[in-house]
C-alpha cells in the first residue's frame, strides 16, 4: 500500500516537474526573488486547489473519464468541445517541447556524431514504447527516473554551491513584474495525471495527500532551484538555465545538466502521452492502437515539420491553456458536488468564494501576460 502511495507521488511530481523548470532561474534573475515568491505562493495555492478539485471530481464519478469526458458529463457537449481543444492541443504542444529538449539533453550527455535532431527521434521511440505498454510500466519508470533526477540535482548542488554569489540576487525589478506568471503556471500544472494516479492508489482517500505532497515538493524544488542557478549566473542566466552555467562550472556541469534535463522531460512525456492516449480511448472510444498513434505521432509530425520553437509554446500552454482548463475544472467541480454519483474518498470544505477567486486570478493573469508580451 505504501509502495502505491510512493509511486503515485512520484508520478505526479514527474508530471509537474518538466520543461518549465528550466525557465524558473531566468525569470527569477530578471524579476527578482520577491516577485517570484509572490507568484509561487499565489499560483501554488491556486494550482493545489485545482488539482484537489479535479481529484474530487474523479472520485465522485463512477465512470472512468479524463477532463474531456468529465466536462461533457457535468457541463454538456459545447463545453466538451472547448475542453477537448485545450486538452488535445495543449498536451500535443507540451509533448512537442519534450521532444525538442530531449535531443539537446542527449547531445550534452553523449557527444556522438548524431545531431540533436536525430537523438530527439531516438528518445521519442523509447518513450513511445513505454506509453504503448501503459500506466503500470510508466509508474515504475517514473520512480527510477525521479531517483536519477534528484541524484543529478544533488551532484550539481554540492559541486557548485561554493560558487554562488549573493551579489547576483535581485529582490525585485518592476520592469519584469509580469514575466514569471506564464512560466510558473506552466511549471506547476499536472492535473492531467490525476485520473491516472487514482488508478494506482488502493485507498482512494490518499489521493488528497498525494496531491498535497507532490505540489509542496515541486514548489520547494522550483524555488530553491531558481535561487541556486540565478545565484550562480545572475543577469547572465539563460532561458534554458544550464547554458549560462558553462563558463562558471565547466564541462562537468554540461553532462550533469543533460542528465537532469533528460529525467525531467522524460517523466512528463510519459505521463502526458499516456493521458492523451487514454483521453481518446475513454472519451472518444478510439481503438487502442489508433489512440496510441495519435498521442505519439502528432507531436512528432510537428517536430519533423520544423516547429521547434518551444518558448512560445510554453507561454501559450502556461497562460491560456491554464486559464481554459482551470476554469473548466472549477465549473465541473461545482457540478460534481451536486450531481456526482459516487461517495468520494475526500470531500473538500472551502468557502464558496474561493473557486471564483481562482477564476479571477487566472483571467487577470492571462490579461497581464498578454499586455506584457505586447509591450515588451
């Protein structure tokens, strides 16, 4: 039973900690520690509640669905179309990011004559194989990958901690006050994994603890990692974090950074790819093989067609897909509270205004982020 709990926490952490982690040091170096801390607190609480809302929806419903199916059940077909757009295209965009980054990280680890493009294809084949096998295989792979992931981080930390310069830290820069929003929101989203994780747990009430611990660990890691890297590179911090470390830490950090990055994006690719596959199976009744091919080949086709600029995709997914899916989760949650056909493992008791406050945060955040990119 404890084994299942650890696997569930590892799976959710693996989904949350993905490509977004590499943008945290950059936004912290630009906007400052205080602004980033503010966003982590506000968006951390917002995302925690959204995960808990969705978890209760899953536990209140007898039939197995994904977000698209729950939306149709509780909000109708029109809302389902919006959820389908957000889920499918948002997930494909995220998978595309992981394919792009995966080749670069493999190139750092293994300096073969193969290009990062070719290595991306190689990684795609391996990860697609595990998606074909299903969630149980993925959960074990997630646990192993997270162990390696944390090991790489610790090695980097102990090697470079003495080189941190306090003078590199910035408390706040109002010029970049809105910069962290989209990156931090994107980095914290992991609710797509909730239906998958529910199947791992024997005691369904433990889903609440799984969500809390996964979000708490991810938040702590992000903030400390942002402090650590920005303290090393200051205003020379690069959007992908590790390139700016090369002049300071040398060739060793390249290999460790590659290992770190590979574990981070691989775990998220596995969970999101499996989630998209199951969305097509459970909510659209696609045959298994057809759903598998769509989930894995769609991002590959975009990659092969030349769509390899992941920064714009992260901004779009983090801000606007987060807004759409977050709002849908709130509306579905409120309906499921009244119309659910099953006793849940946990029952949230929160003030009525909280869901509306979360919606306001997401809307204002999207507006602020849009204005920031238009004027910057």
